[in-house]
């Protein structure tokens, strides 16, 4: 049975308990469900299906079980493994302190942007289909990279560090 990863937008330990999210996915019929890192990463098995169908099912289950829903973006674990193994940031020269992040889109970006786009140490580097590669150097201005991403792409996105994506891909 295929393995998938659901990235939930806006989840933190303050607004969602991981055991409750796990229960939502199990109630929907997904198996071998695990949550990772208390930030809205849910790994699960499901019969082969479109990611759009899996996203709808997960959101429906959260609404039913929790009375609220977090925007959900699903990728197959195999897809994420291939993405990570491709070393997507290798072609970019980045400062040693730069955090590498992958922003997930529900569907491929239709916009034609001149890259890189930069703001206060944050850079949007590339589009890889339904993902956006970005990097930032943490600074005093806080999460500048999120403002840059949302201003450029809207809010129907969710972002994870490369390390988090790596952990989810093989969970």
C-alpha cells in the first residue's frame, strides 16, 4: 500500500494535539498513521489515489473529528524521497547559515516570475513543479521568508525545512 505525507498548514502544539490528528486520519481509514515533529506532518498508508482525493478526505476527517480543518497538501513518500535525493539546492550558492525550505503548492504554479526573488536575506530560488525552493538566513526581522512566500504565492501553501521533508519522506 502506498505511503503518503500530509503537510498541514498552520498546525502547532498550541492549536492541535498530534494524537488527535492521528485519530482523525485513522478514523478516515488511513493506516500506519504517524505524526512527526508536532508541526502538522502526518505520514500514512492509503490505497492508491489521487493526492487531491487524499487531501479532501483528510480535511473532511479533521472537520468531522476536530470541528476544524487545516489546509492539507499531500505528496507520496516516494515522490518526496526522489525530491530529497535529487539534492534540489545543490545548484545554488547559499551562505552556510542559510535554512533551506520547500514550499508545497496544491497545484503547479502558473505564474512566470523572474527568479531569484529576494527580501531581507530570504530568496525564492526555483520552482520544481508543485514545489518552490527558497532559502533564508535567520535574522532579527523574524520570518521574513514566510512574508516573501505568501506575498509571491498566496496563502494556499505550506512550508517545511529540507530536514523536515527528509524526515517525513522516510518515516
